[in-house]
């Protein structure tokens, strides 16, 4: 039984990709905490560090890292750098030589996620942790299947078997550098959670990957609400133990009390007096206690700094322009995203400072923007454009291609019932919202589900022939009240035309001739609250 780590940081890039000076510092910080015997417990020679490597060097290191390992070994792969999505929504790790041509990735210059997936699948190790501090990192999970863990004894030293993938964000606006942070925001809190022991939520002296994710997610979203770290455990991967924590350390005890008592960047008078007493009880001097409090309050103070910076920018813009121009409105929106602030974060500022007419312009712009988010790194721009243009047939075909991608299947394949029941909620919501919006509430999965429930169906994934026939009749999927083999269900591939325009009955589109699709998908629509 051993623990191995491969830490990759890419800070230098060819023209076309911005340099990320913090990436090299990120891997150095990870190396430092992992090899500390009382924290990470990784042997120094079992930690491989790559900085600004070429593609072949990276692929060889990844191959060697996963090869020739034992079932009981723990493998930790960490990456800090640019994550890149190609034209077909495939994820790539950047390297020193990664280049783009006319905005498109030259794929042989980067490491494909599929290559890493294959090495993970081939490895004998049944404890694998992947931590990705990069844009689009959630897209890495696309195409990665669960692997049989086999029959081995689970060591209490390492926790559960399986995989765990922790990702910084799936956002295109993810910013590495934040004022007051030497490391990238995500890695800063990874290091803090491990090194300070604060991620040990159950006080058992160990930090599991799930505990680490929970801590980092909370801290990152406090600092930059628009950035949402993700966690993808497979089997019992969430139980894997990454590091020890000094549970009896007085500084850790005090830090947990501070975390508990802090509210909106400050403490109530009773909490303040209690903390003063606890600091004395734990043997901490005033300087030590203040340093701990400053670290705990840093995320909230950074968030407040961003709000103040946005407000000051808006004030200065209004002083220059009596009525905000559309150009300034657009620039303000971009600046808001750069700061990692959501619309709800700046709502009060707008209501207080903006003239009503400008607020209407901004609100209208926000309404016009489409949320094209995806758990799988899928690009929904084409679908949005087809629907916006009223190209219903092409949009219908594109919908099923994208849904195949979301469950890691190829064109010409079909989606199984269990895959519909576990369809990514964010992707389902994006697809449905686009259909509903651009059809003015006429088409969409949620519309079809609503009709199905109205005729006596239940969103439980079970077949109800009577309700299914009534649905098909209402949305125009049947001819002459017939159903099944001897009866006609609309199918353009069988020569019966589906109506691809807004004269079709409500709920007619999107169309697929598999009844399993509707029954299972309606259940998922209900579960995901689409």
C-alpha cells in the first residue's frame, strides 16, 4: 500500500493563451503539504512534479503514473492551468506548447481527457483522486465510466474504494488570480483546508475528499459566488482519506470556533467575548488569534471588496455618462463576470444607484441572455441559434445529438432508460429552457410532462398505456387514434411527417419515437425540477 501524486502546473503558454503565473506556485504548495509526514504523508520520491511541460512529456508522465500500481495504492492527479474545450465539447489539458489557430484548439498540442481516462481505466489502483484547478474542469468527467473495484481488503488508512474528481469550475469566466491570494483561489482553499486541518468536519483526525470538497466549495463561493466547484465521486470515492488533521491542536480548535461564530464578516458582542475567552483557554496570544480570525474572514472581506469595486466603477461611469450607453451596460456586465459576481449580488447596488430607465435596459439584457450551462462541458450555442431562427427540424435533430453527448454516446446510438433517469440536471434544464423560451411556451420537455400528468400519468418512469396514448393524441403523435406496431405513431423516418413549425399542437416537439424516452425523461424532469 502506497500513496502517489502527480502534480502538473502550466504557467507559460504560446501566444493566444494567457500566462498563469500562479499555476507553478499551486503545484509547489500542493507538493509541500502532501509530503509533510504529519499532514499528507506522501513520500517525497513518490510525488512527481511537472511544470510547463510539453505534450509528450505530460502524456508519458501520466501513463507511468497510473501504470504498475497495486490495487491498494492511492493515486492523486492534480492539474493547474488552462482547461480547453474543442469544437465538439471534448476537454483537453493544456501544455507549454498548446496553441490555437483562429480561436480553435490545435488538438495535438494538448492532452486529451480521453487519454487520461484510458490510463485511469487501465490502472490496477482502485483509489484514484483527480483535482482540476482550471476552466471547464467539470467537462473532464464526460466519458469516464465506473470501474469494478474487485475483491480487495479496504485499508482504514486510505478510506473507501473508488474514484473522486474535484473540479474548480465549469465556468468560462473562471479567474485564477484574486487580490490578496498568492495561489489560485481554488488551490488556496485546498491548501488551507488540508494544512490547517479545518476541512476535517467530523473531527476524526482525517480529511476525506468529500470533506475537502465541502470546505473548498463553501469558501470559494463565499469569495466568488459565480464560481462553483464540483465533486464527482464514483462508488465509495468520497470516503478516500487524503490527509491527517491535528485535531487536538489548539489553533485548529480556535479556528473552528471562529468559523462557527463569524457572520457576515464580523462577530456579535457575545461571540466576541466568547472567542476572547476561548483564545485564553487554548493558550493563544492576541496575535495568533487575530491571524486566525483574519484568515477565516478573508473570503467574506474579499467578496465585500468586489462589491465595493463594482459599485465604485458604476458611480464613476454614471458621473461620466448621465444616461448609461448600451456599450457601458455591456462593459459593466463583463466586469461583473470578471469579478465573479452574480446578478443577485449586485441587485441592491443597481436599485440604489441606477435610474429606472437604465435598470430596465440592464434587466432586459439579462432576460435576453441564455444560460447555456452544462455539467458535461457541452456547447449549446448551435441549438440556441437554431431555435432562435425557428429551424425546428434541425433543432430537433441537434437536441438528440446533444443528449447523446450528455450520456457519453455517439451519433447513431440510442439512450437507455436508466441513462434518462440519471440524465445531467443542468443539461436537461438548459435544453428545456431553450425550447420553451423560443417557442413561446409551446414546446419543451416540461410542457410534455405537464400534459402527461394532466391525462393521468405519473412521473415515476413506469409505463401507463392509457396515459401514454392520451398524451400522444394530445400532442399530435398519433394518427386515427391508433398506437403500437399496427398503428401509426408519427415518425419522419417511417415516412409520416412530424410537424416542424408552430402550427403543431402544444407539446409536439421535441419528438422522439421511443416511448421509453418520454416515460423515463418525464421522471427526470420531475426530479430535476425542470
